[in-house]
């Protein structure tokens, strides 16, 4: 599981495989960001940070979509996040 590894220890080949399927990665992140467990959300945001750093434009377009941003905003507006 990528979320348990530190940022520096995730292999480039791991992120390359994920970046090549940007739509699947985005859908998976959205599902995890909707979970009620704060730990899952926290690690998902960490994985998102790594993928944005290492992936190409196709992944950036996926996470810049209106659907993805709406989910992030609703997650941040959640009273549990404060």
C-alpha cells in the first residue's frame, strides 16, 4: 500500500504505473477521500501530494477536474476536519 511508505521511499516505477492510469487513480482517491476515517483521508492526501509531484499532465488534468475539486471542498467543509 502506497500510503504507508514514506514520500522518499516510494519507487518511481510505482508512481509511473499509477500515473499511466490517471482516471483510475483519481477515482480511487475520490473514494478514499469520502471515507469517514480521518486516517484514510490523511494518507490519501499524502498519496495525492506524491502523485501530483511525480505525474504528468494527464494526471494533473484528472485532479483538476470540477468533480475532484467539489469533493475536496466538501471534505474541507466537513465539521470533523476542523
